[in-house]
């Protein structure tokens, strides 16, 4: 028996495993999904189950989550940069008073995270 066979009718390649031919399925490579993508996934599952199922069944869920991850990470970084410049949280402050810098950066990060969540992660809440 051949190790691999190709079925032109279905367009699939089959691999011999023991005495059976099993489809040689390939998982599409996607971009990584991190914090923001996982938050959006949980939101979709809970609040938009029909849309979530549609994306999942059409194979588009990973692409959507990767897009949200990319946009949210970029927006988060921009917000941190802008707010730190506006409020004077700089490397000079870090050198002079580390505890004050840590407190203020933590505050900025929390505020930026809330903005990103409101704009991109939970886009339909509160409207």
C-alpha cells in the first residue's frame, strides 16, 4: 500500500496510518493571539454567541482575534506614550523618585487598558 495518496475529487491528500488512510489536514498558520485577543474572544463568546459561532465555523475567528490583538496592542502603546508625555512621567522622574514613577505609570497603564477595552475589546457595551 502507498504511504500517501491524493484524491483529486476532494482535493485532499491521505496518509497511511496502520491499515487506514487518514486525511493529511494542515492547520493554517495564524498570527499570535495574546491578552487583548483572549479578552475579545471571551466577550464574543459571552455577549455575541451567534457572531462568535459564525466566525468559528467559517474559520475566521483566529484572524479576527489576531487583528484585534494587533490593533489593541498598538493603541495601548500609543496611549501610554501620549499620556506619559502629557503628565510628565519621564525617565527623569524615574531616576529621581522611583516609587512615584511606578505609581504614576501603573495609573497610566490601568487607564490606557480601560480605554482600549472600551474602544476595541468590548465595542458594543454601554451603547
